[in-house]
C-alpha cells in the first residue's frame, strides 16, 4: 500500500507581511484615499484573520510612513 504524501504549504511570507504588501498596494494605487479610516475589524474580515495581525500590519505601515495612527483611537 502506498503511503499518502502530505503536501507542504509554501508561503511567500507571513500573514502580516502579506497584509502589509496588500494594504501598501491599495494606498499607492489610490484604492485607499488619503485620510481614509482603516478599521481593524473590517480589515480583519477582509483578510480573514484576527485583529492581532491587522494591528501588527498597521504598526509596520505606520513605521513606513504610509499610515498615521493615533493612540487609543480606532
């Protein structure tokens, strides 16, 4: 009897890195307008992840200067 081979998932980056690239692309292409609010809950739903990686992605985008974050504000 042949043993079933498990397929390994090949990832090109982490979920956070993928979200950073996707959101940065939306900003650069104008799909997200300057000053547009980025809601953690809607982004989490869009990318089918929890809010934790969304927060990390937004933190990285803030460090890149692509988004502004106000402490204790959504």
